C-alpha cells in the first residue's frame, strides 16, 4: 500500500511536469505575441490555489489530469485587439504549436540526460557472434553496421531489439554497412534466447554489438538517434492503432500509467536504475503527448491548427461558436474515452 501511494505521487509529479511544460509553451508564446492571457492553470477541477498577477490569474487545480492557458477571445468573439482570435493566423498557429513543441523539447532533454547517465553507449555495429550463430551463417559478419532491418531504418540498438522481437518467423532482410559499402542481405536468420539472469528480464540475440566511448559528441549523437527512435515507435503505435492491430484493451490511461511506473521502478534494484527507468518512461510519455496533441482532431491543438489552416485557405474566419461546438464535442468524446480506459485499467488491476 505504501509503495502504491508512492507510485501515485511519482505519477502525479510526472504528469504535473509534462502538463506544466505544455501549458507554459502556450503561455509564453501567447505573451510574446501580445495576446492577453486571462488564466494559466495546472490541473482541472476545483482550484486549490489562486494568485492574480497583473492581468493573469495563476491557479493550481485539484485533478492533475490536464491544464489550460485561457486566452482572451480563444473560443468566442472579443473586441479586445489583444484577443487570440484577432491576431494574425501565423501568430495563432505559433501559440497552438508551442505546447506540443515544449513537450517534444522536454523529451529531448530527458533523453540527453538519460544518455549522459548511461554507463556505456551501445552502437549498431556487430562485435561478436555466439557459437554456431544463425545470423552469422546467414551472411552477417563482424564489424557490419546495421542500417536497416525489414526496410526499417535503424537508429540505435533499441530499434534492433524492437524489430527482431516483433518479427514472427525469425527471418529478416537487412542492409548493413560493410567496408564503407551498403550490402543487402536477404533471409537472415536469428535466434532469441532468454537471459541467464532472469532478474534482468532481457532477451539475448545470437550476436552482440560494440559499445561506444562516451564523449560529449557521442552522447549528443546517440541522444538524437534515441529520440528519433522514441518518436518513430510512438508514431508506429498510432498507425497500428488506427489499422486495428491494437484493440481497446491495449489502450492505457492514467491508472495504467501509474501501474506501469510502479512496475518499471520495482524491477530495478539500485536507485540510479530506478531514476533511469523513470526518465525513460517520462521521455516516452512527454514525446507521446507532443505527437498526439498535433493530430488534427477536435479539442486537440492539432484540430485547432487545422481550423487555422482552413481559414488561411478560404480567407475567412470560422465562426467561433461553430468551432467551439466542434471542439466541445471532441472534448466530450475524449473524456468518455478516458473514463472507459480508466475503468479498463482498474479492471486489469483487479484481475491481477
């Protein structure tokens, strides 16, 4: 029970930081564009703290599941020349993009921090093979640098892990860099074996890759590659969800994330490993929030950006009351989905 409460506190802190960063993006760009901000709030529901500073009311609300930056004239007509709706379209789009941009930037900073804390950096270049390795017999060689697997660009070792563990038949196509040239290999067989140390919960391939010496340059390079890997994995997951590869039971809400945080932290032994796991999960969540918010769906920043682009094309302002109804309907559907997913998360915990 004590551990569960601690997980909730950690999850609230993680959510709070991600939400605060997102809303701060909207807030700071709105201020820079001269837009009047009536209220800046972290959380939803009843306010537990309020403070008026200048023209803006700052508040902290009870439920850490959202937040908002309430701008003058954002969802209605306003005669104030500083109202959101009275600003040029590029400025309004900049304000809307800023939230997701800050989440993506936070994700990059967390990945850089995580990489800096790593004991060693892992390359995509093959160092050794196990005895009678199927991959070696299929054409792979020592010092081959893996560029693609099944047509997917390989940014880092996590990409190798993802592609090979999700492959169904143990046979893949590869493109490698060998002696400065690109070499295509078809029908490469590989083996996955459980780790001998079950506490590490790893999967062992029939080959190993080199580690890379940590330098400021290698840390930055590795961080950007890891970041690209995170972002692509999230995008692939969204596409797979749309295609129907994942069902409703595969979706996870706040309760599921609390459980995931608890599971991630509990399997780690040392404090530094717990911190690394939390940073990794935090990076994944904030990048996810950034990408998801840019989707052109009602109630999301992407939906509002889409409306601004329509205005730019038709050279006519969409009626605020019409747009407000569209976004309200989208918000209602998102809330219903969140409630349903939360009940599903709770049901999973009960079954466990």
